[in-house]
C-alpha cells in the first residue's frame, strides 16, 4: 500500500500522474511543499552560480582560472589558456540562463558541463578535491533535472501535444 502525502499529481482527467515523465502533467508550484522548495532552491543556485563563475572567467577576480586547465586541453585548444577561459565563461553564462528559463533541459546541460570539468580536473594532478566537489555538484544538477521533470513543463513543438 502506497503512502499518500496530499500532494499527489493529477492529470487533467483527474487520474494520478506519473513522476517518470510518462504523463505530460506538471505539478503545481506550492511553496509549502518541501519538494517544490528543493526545486526552486536548486534552480536558483544553478542559475546564479554558473552565471557568476562564467562572468569571473573574463575578470579572474575570484581565482586565476587558467591554472585549472589540464595541459592536454591547453595544448589542443586554440589560443592561450585565458582565451579558452573566455569560451568557458560564455558557455557557463548560457548554461545558467538556460537553467533559469527551462530547468528541465538546462540542468542536463549544466550536469554535462560539470562532467567535463571533472574529467579535466582528474587529468590535471593536484586538483582531485575540486574534482570531487564538482562531481557532487554534477549529481545535484542531475537531481534538479529530475525535479524539473515534475515542476517544469516540457517544450511543445508544433503547437499541439500528441495524445
């Protein structure tokens, strides 16, 4: 017997909705619901952090970002390490804006980007602690993506949803 919380999802016809994305229903935003609070908090964090760190890639105020670039990436990337950080910064800003606008998809972009950062850090000796932290952030971004599948409606291309 399944426990109920009083916050079950319903389809337009009143049937219970699936949380695995099989049903197009979206849960109502309810600030009293801890699940929605977690979604909103993670959405805010994964919007603000990538934009802030992306902007800093252009100014190096928080840290000298090129020191974190693995030598093999620096060797294959055109230009200097700082030139590559401009690309990284722009990508992070776009990812943060995408999370703000459409977290259902933006969270996966952030998670993939963090996976790339983890790979970079694991291949650059001395930054394993930061790689572990970013792995945890990647898992959090994937968690946001799963929560967004409940609270953020999917894009409807073509005007009408298939029935």
